[in-house]
C-alpha cells in the first residue's frame, strides 16, 4: 500500500466531495497554487531593471551625490530613501527619477544629511 501525505489526501477528499455535490465526473487538475509561476519572476526582473535605470540617471547628473540614496521599484512605483547633501539634491533626485521611462510615480523619503555634532 502506498503512503499518501495528509495534504494530498485532503485534496483528493475535497475533490471527491465537490464531484459528489455537482454530479460531475471527477477529472484531474493541477493545484491552483502552481498557476502562472513565471509572472513574479518577470515582475522582479522588470523592477530591478527600472532601479538600474534610475541609478544610471543619477550617475549621469553631476549635481547630485547619489552614494547614500536607495532606490526601490515595484510595478513602476519608485521610492527614494536615504540622505542627500542638501534640499536641492533631494529635489533633483526626485525629478531625475520621474524622468526615467517606466516610472509611474515617485515617493521621496530622502532627508538632508547631517554632519557630526549637528
């Protein structure tokens, strides 16, 4: 006799119950969990590519020091975190990020970097 895991047995029982209630013949089907597994991978890849394009825009502009700026991208929404030397750099970073193709919105959480003892 074959051993069946508890979860596999529950799936079989659940499908038998549905089959009995609808008077339909039971057919084999894949679990709903396994549907469209490649979509999250493509989304993560697109998010990484968008992050890189934002960082590249920062690198091209000599007005800002982006060394302490973090960029998070998710489905076209970009969030900037970290610190910049002054308020002008914060505004410049937000404007640059908004100008990158694929960016739908920018949330600017940057703060002005404070020196020691301030």
